[in-house]
C-alpha cells in the first residue's frame, strides 16, 4: 500500500465536510459537484485495499443508519459512490472489523452532538479504536494514519472556516 492512500483519506475528509457545509447553505451545483468529488475519493478508498474499504464502509453505513445523509447533495454523493462501487468494483470488507467499526461509528454519530465533552464532540470512539487496532497489528499503520487524517481534516475544515470552535 502506498502513502497515496493516506493523502486520499485526507482529501476525502476535507471534501466530505465541504459537501456537508455546502449542502447546509444550499450551495446549488457546487454542493453537488463537491459531493460527487467526495464520493469519488471514497470509492478510491473502497478500491485501495480491504482495510480502507472496511473503514470507509463503516463510515458510510454508520452515517446512513444514524440518518446523517440528510441533504440532497449528500444523497447524490451516496448515489455516485454506489454507482462507482458496483460499476468499477471495490474490495470486500473484513466482516468482523466492519461490524466493530460500524458500531463505533454509530456511537460517535449518536453522541457527538448530544455530549459536550471533547471526546464525544470530536467522535473519539472510532479514532481510539483505529489507533488501538493498529498498535495491536489488526490494521496497517498507513490505513490508521489515513483514517486519523480523514477525521482530522473533516473536523478541522469546520474550524478553519470558522463554523465551530475547538472543544465546543
């Protein structure tokens, strides 16, 4: 696996947050374009290897289960992702890892808006689990690093644009 996967993870986190913010602001064509770009980056991660595919699928399914795909542009992006995955393929996920990460994704999504502690606010369950899984040898370090950068890019994009304050 190359370091390029880490870069794609980071860009996917940034583009997902941009798609989310543009969807909130009724960003029109731009919101749909960014959602399509984000979906394409997600598909590249589904196609990169089993672990990155598992991580991305847990995020996508977890967001679907918690009703976070709630704007037309995000639904469009999901459609692009599904289209690319079935037309051009993807790595099948590792089932036990998918189930674990899916549960943690749902926990993160349910708690991050309700509990003000920074651990919950910045979706700490999945981050901690990915680091622990990498240290224990269940995840490749580059996939773990990629995911951490994905999540940091997602969170810091809001901060960078002045939408949120750290820890609040």
